[in-house]
């Protein structure tokens, strides 16, 4: 005999709007506590929910929230992410200037990106949303939503922040990394350049984490390094600035060696407060030391000085370990180069002792539980 909860999910496809609304409202809490209820009868409730995204806005909002919360399940993810008609339904709505649930759709798309099938966004062509984008390609339209959402210049009810996680997952595909680092014909811009301004506050946490992860993921492609490190992209300032603080202590000669963007920072300029993001940027820098030429570029940019001050300022072990790994690469002797003492091979811990007599400055960064998840596996969940 069906349980009361199983009876309740049957009302998701009821013909009466009020009954559907009551059913969705009552089922919403169970998307967190008993998500398996949506998998009964060969995932029929999930199929009903996909249709209800087109329902009245209050119903659709709760439906999207349920789908966000249960999309961490691989079976549910497959049914949601592999459905071309459903994907087009979401794209139609998120690019609509009047869509009230655009942020929830952005969250769902971010979760759908855990499926490899979402790679098709990179080539999927659809009608051009007038006023938003000049491109027929879905990913271009989403990128334009994201950029305009930062200032609320497209949909006043949406900031599209969680699309940053979608871009981060797409960057794991070779085709995604290539897209991000290739000038697009419709606007003559590298898509990656649209994300770079969001690596530092006051950009939101999803934007900062997403942008940092995009940079890390595209850096796995060694062939992209020359493009990343040279104009017009020149990503180094956008990676180093989050690591730096206006209170960092550099000598005059060190300041002269640093990138112009990092010289004479305002005293109130704060370091990135999220340890996970700091580690991500440090890992990106490590990926960008693959060749001797790249290592020399990082040295010439004063990367070591910034990492030294970061190591002094934080107590988070993950950040400190990442600093150590990077410094071991930056300061080692290159083949055919004579050992020069402290300038090559000296670990951060030794330099801390030399400068501060063994004492270290800084405080432990505190993070919320949701910020501790691995950025490559994070599933957005909301109530």
C-alpha cells in the first residue's frame, strides 16, 4: 500500500493548479530529508517536476528548488541533464529578461554541469535573445547573462552568480578550456576575460570561487599557458591580487620587481578571506610553472614575494602547505644554473625565521561548512 508521502507525489501531475501548488509546497522539505521519494515509479516524480518548471512562478520556484536539492543523485542528474527539451526550457527562461526564477535556474544548471552531457552547451545553437547577446551559441548567452547580472543590467531579479560554477565545470573539458581561451567571433573577446574581474571582492563568493576554479581548470591545459600569461589575457594579476593585502610588507627593491597592479596597494585592500579560494589560486600558480620560461615569468612578476607574505599572514594549514609547494618550485635552481643561496631552494619556513625571528603573523581563516566542499564537486543545495 502506498505511503502518504507516495500519495503526495502523485499530486504533482494533478490538473488543479491549487492542488499542485500545495503538493509542491509540502514536498519541498522532503527534497532534503527524504530525496528518494522522488525516485519512485522509475523517477516519475522527477519527470513531473521537469514539466512543472513551466508552471506558474510560485510553483516553478519551489519545483526548481526541489530539483536543485535532489540533483546530487546520479540517477536524477541523468534524467535532468540529458533531456534536450528540458535544457532548452531552462535556457529559454534564464535568458528571459522578466524571468523571476532566473537565479534558481542558474543553480540548477550549475548542478547539471556535474554531468558530462552538459558539454553540449558549448556548441548548442538556439534563437538569439534580443538585447542580451548577439550569439546563437548557448554558452555565449549564459556568459552574457553572467556579466550583465553583476550590475543587474539584464534581469533586475537575478544576479546569475551561480553560473560561475557552471563555467568552472565546463572548463574541465578540453573543449571548454579551448572556448574560454579563444577569441569569439561575435564579440571579439576571450570569454575568460569576462570572468577575470570577479576574482576579488566585492564580487560574491560564488563568483570568486567560480572564477578561481575556471582559472585552475584551464591551466591544466599546458598549451593554453602562453595565452594565459600574455596580453590580452595576462591572468597573473587576477591570481595574485586575491593573495595580497594592503598591509603586506615589501622592501623597495621587491616592490620594484612586482607587477604594476600589485605595487602600492591601498592600505585597506583585504586579502581573499576564503581559504579554499586561496588554495585554488596557489594551485593555479603551481600549474603555471610547467616550463622554465613560465617559472621565470612568475619570478619576474614578484610571485614569490606575494606568496611569502601570504604564508606569514595565515594559519590555515592547507594554504600554508600550498605556499610551500609553490615556493619549492619557484626557488629551486634551474638546470645549468649555479646555486645562489637563499634565492634558490630556500623553503618558506626558513625565510619566515630569517625575517621574523621565528614568530608568524596572521589569524586562522574561519569558513562556513558550505565553503569547505571541494569546488569541483560542489552541489548547490537550498531550502
